[in-house]
């Protein structure tokens, strides 16, 4: 019997291979072992957005590979979806995907009297992000941000 960690690693490998072959990026893969059905969740991204057809295409392709590899012993549900606009921005890939977009950053503690900043994600490094709010740039240390996500404007 393979460990959950081993299964997740193999799921990541399979999902990434299938995604790259079809022009998508994997944002996240999750595996939750449960009875009677385990859950495999795959979040995909492409520049111009994700449609239901994209999710269907990826779901079929991943399922075909999973059946070939037979890495999950129990019954499982596979869900493939977009990460959503309000998904937290956590990784360097998330920062890359959101560069040039309006974001909101909540801080653990106030910086210059504020705990909430919003602006266009102008640039980033492994340690900081720079937000541009109508020409005024603010540099935020990544370790000071409790949550950052795309700001949804209606």
C-alpha cells in the first residue's frame, strides 16, 4: 500500500505531465483519502481562463493516466477546476500569474499604520511584493502578509 504522500507525489507528476501536454499549468493537486471514496482535486490554469470544456478535457486525460498507473487502490472522485479568482496568492507561480492584476494584501501587523493594502501587483522577488496604487508604490515583505488575493471589482 502506498502512503498518501507517495500518492500525492505521483498525482502531481501525472497531472503536470498531462497539463503540459495540453497547454495548462497545475496550480495545486490535493488528495484526501476517505471511505468509501477518496477525493482527488486538481486546479488548473491558463492565461485566457478555464472553461468547463478545459476541465472536462483534463479530467478525462488525468483519469485515463490514473487508471493506467493504478496508484489509488480505493474508489475515488476526481474533480478538475479553476483555482478561482479569490484564491490566495501563495507561491512564486501565483505571483507570476497575478502580476499586473489588482490585488489585496492583508498584513499580520500594521505597516505605516495600515494592515490592508491594495494595488496592482507591479513586481515581486522571493522576499517582497511591490503594489502600485495609482502611482504610489508600496513594498511589502512577503513574510508580513497574512493573506493576498486578487481584488474582485464588480
